[in-house]
């Protein structure tokens, strides 16, 4: 995996983090509201699996060769829930820790029938593009075979301004760390589900932003090709 480039827009005064820590799951004063409209309602996530966390950690490997077999919707739902799913409905807290519970990450899923945005509150997918953008994402990733082959591409995108309002110049660091938390959850969940995955950080930001139709203030941080590995 190539290093992730710096987020150049992080500016401002450094603010001190409270005693609870930057990534404590504090009650989210400005947490995102649930979206009411989704195109695909995902199956409810399971809270237990066939293997232990320790076994998933031991088995996890980066896989770059994929078959054309498509993961089922319940598997996709588990991956997305593991990264940003709501785990506390009272306070809207999510599966991955977030500085100040501000949740600056957005998840996108690209497959043959289009590009979807994950809506954590509804645990569903909202279609944002009806075209297959995987080839464009592969070009943005400099033709990496894993990105071109995988039936599913998950993109982790950061909105630094959400975190900057509270943490100033530390926002860049916190958002990048948070992307790592979410990506590792995806990789471990993929392992637990018997799927193959690999984290990709080498890509042209503007090319990926264009493929996903992102706004200028959205920074692509990770692409994770996911599918069934080739035996």
C-alpha cells in the first residue's frame, strides 16, 4: 500500500483535546441526521460471526486478485456497518471512533450498476450515479490490477471541515486517523465473511473525485477493492 498524501486544506489554530481523548465516542453534538430516502435498504447487521476477532486478525491478508463473483447485499451491509454503521441509536454513535464524534467520513460503493453513498442512519444505500465508474476509478488508481478486477470498490472520503471547526489544525490528522480506523474494520469484517480485500492509498485525488462526483471539499482517503479471492 502506498502512503496517503497529506490533506492540504487543514488550517487553523490547534485546540487542546479534552481528557476523554480525541477519539472518545462522546455524544455527537453535531452528528449527521439519518437520511430517510435510500434506494437499497440493507439487511440488519449481525452482531456475531463465525470466527473470533482474534482469528480475523490472524487471517487478514491483502489480496489483489478477485473473481467476478459479487458479494451479497448482506455481506456488503456488514462491511459498511463495520466501517460507519450506527452502534448506539440513542446517541448516534458509530462503529469506528471519531474525534469529538463529528464523523467526517463518507463511504461510497461502486459496482456495475452504479455508485452508491452509504447512509448510516438508515443502514442503506442511496444511488448517486447510474454508470459503472470502476474503470474510471482504476485509471485514477494508476491502473492497479486490484482496483480494475474487484467487483466492489469501497471509497473512504473525508470532509475535513467538519472536524476543523472543533480541532483546528489537528483536523487533518484526526480525519486521516479515522479513515484508518474505518478501513481496518472493513478489512477485518471482510476476513470474517470469507471475502478478500486490500487497502489502496495510491491514486490521483482529482481523478477519483471526478469518478465519484465528489464536491471540492471532499478528500478521497482510501479505496478498498473487495470481493471473492481467486483460489
